[in-house]
């Protein structure tokens, strides 16, 4: 396989000073200590200049393992959560991945650093525009869209991986349909005013899905008309047929 090109060809030395690199290396050590064992994911987190996703006044806090406000009532996910979801997604180079909830664009950049062909949908146009400017500044190759990601992105389907970075009340059925066979959907599921459990649903065949449930997290809610407002009529879990 050809070597992955550098994920951020336009990132300059001035934009990523030794102090930033040092803080980032410390963050990676912290994630490893917290149990993130996927070396490719740790390398990807170690490659993304998270401080550039923050307002200059907050940049010194960018490598704390915390979520932060990014405007429009939304947050940039905690690095542990980004690493955890990325590891569950198990994305390999050149695989096509859909992210629902671009937000700051940070998670999208981690997926780019993993070598994925990244498509990311954001409901809030102002956040998408800001992420677009930042990804352009880094030279990161990802396709960004504005819309309701709970409906997926039929024009780019099927996906080898779908990563939802907002909490869904139920698994959006459109996302199941847009998984290729062997594809993984990683989505936090639970009430919007409480905790969500991380779910991974693997499409085993055209008709069979296998569901696994992991740790609890707190995400901002998945919004939009397709965002689980309807009861999920498609049965998943075990090897139920749809
Ligand atoms: N992945 C982001 C974190 C995003 S927070 C990052 O790395 O910074 C969740 C995001 O999901 C918010 O930006 C919110 O506006 C967005 N969102 C919520 N519901 C959505 C929907 N139905 N479709 C697309 N984006 C949605």
C-alpha cells in the first residue's frame, strides 16, 4: 500500500510550536494511561494540532483532557472520547467514513490522520463554516456538508464507518442502511438529559447487524427531524433481521 501522505500539509512550524507539541505528547501519555490502547489512534491524536481549534485565549488549555465550548451551544469533544470512539470505529486507511456532527472539525481531523476518506455533516452552518476554514488552513482533506446528519449522506454511501458525535435517543435507521457490509456504526445512545451508552453496530451481511454496548458518556443532543424523534422500527441487536 502506498504510504499515507502527511495529513496536514499546510500546517506550519509557527502554527505548531514545541510547547504545543510537548503538551500534545503529554495528552497522548494521559490517554494511554486511561486505557486507550490503539496505537494508530494515539498516533493520530498526537498528529492533530488541537490548540488551533480553540480561541487564542483558550489555546493553552487545548491539551487538557476536557470538552470545551465552541460556540452555538456546542462543544469540542473530550480527547478521551474522541480517541475512544475512533478506536471503536477501527478505521483503516482509505476507508470511507461519515462523521455526524462536525462541530469544530477536530474529530474529523483525527479521522483524516487515520488515513480515512472523511465525509462530515454538521447541522449548524456557522460551525461548519468555521471548521471548513480551519481544515483548509491545515490542508486537511475532508468533505464537509451542512444538513441533518441523522439522515446520513445517501449520495456518498455506503460507508465503512459512521461515527456520531452527538447523543441519539435511538439509533437513526438511515445510518444503518448506509453502512456497507462489514461497516461499523459508533453512536452514543440514551436520553438527551442523561447519560448515553456508546453503541457499536457492525453490519455483518445485507440483513444482519450485531450490536455491542460500551461505556457511558454525556454528549450534546443529536437534533434534527430524523434524529430519533420517531420510534426506531428496525430491530437490531443479536443477529436480528431487518
Ligand atoms: N465532533 C465534534 C464535536 C461535536 S459536538 C468535534 O470534534 O468538535 C456535536 C455536534 O453535532 C454539534 O456541533 C452539533 O451542532 C452537531 N449536531 C447535532 N445534531 C446534528 C444533526 N442531526 N446533524 C448534524 N450535526 C448535528
